[in-house]
C-alpha cells in the first residue's frame, strides 16, 4: 500500500535496532463511528489509536483495512478503491526529525528509495517542507508498472517514535481525491505519551 519500507530504509542508520521480531496486534486501532463535515464539506470519520497517541480524520467513504501480519509497532490503513491513507509507528532513537536532515535532504532520500522499488521507473519530489510542529511534509509522484501515483506524506518524531502518515491516489484521480487525502495528512496529530 504505502511505500513504508522506503521510509524505514531512510532512517535505519539512525533508528538503531527496531524491536526484535514482528508484533501482531488485533484491534490495535479504534475508529469512532460518528460522522461530521470538514470545512471543505467532506463527510468525515475520526481514527484514534488504541493508546490515544495519534489521531486523524478521513473521508467517511473510506473503510478501515486490516493487514494479516503487522510489521510495525502500530499501523493502520483506510482506503476507498485506489485512494489510501495509512499510518505506521515505530520506535526511533532520534529526538527530532531535524537531527536526521533537512526536509529537502530527507525528501530526496524518499524519492531515491522510491526509484529503487520494483516496477518503479521514475519518481519526482514536488515539495518538501518543515511544518511548525517540527514534522516534515512531502509531496511526490512515481511512475510504476502498477500505475502512476501521487503521494502526500508527513513524518514526525515524538515520544521516542517515528510517526508516518502517507496518503496516495492514482495521478489521474489525484485532483478529485486531494481534499480527502489532505484531510488525513493535515489533521494528523500526535499526543504526548503519559
């Protein structure tokens, strides 16, 4: 779904050892069932992690998808057809993302990792910037034998964890999909752990 492995490849030199083995968690994510409308008029639902450490809004037309094998401390995916918003969380030894590099440096690493994926013929970084909360926001595209995609991603280090939210749609559907995808990325919030 999301090129999560690419993000992990970026930080593997800094992260150190992830927790050994795979962690399978059933019902690790709880989605509230109430629907509201965003400022853009999109009917939304809210996703809250079981521990309450992160949350985001997503279009009500998206459904929660589960993976049979979980490979991250926490992970969730909501989707509607080829439109997807996913979050992964892993332990990290960084105190802040800036310790790894600038938004442009990290964005270039993301695109280079994307280019090395099987079936990807090209990838282009469109935007890389730091947000006021210290997170980085990226926008990039790829050309692939499985279809050409447009991605919006946000990366944040907090609570000793790396939080990554990635939203994607096919390039030819991105204009229509953008409001819903940006809703997820822009409403993503991480709370301090107790």
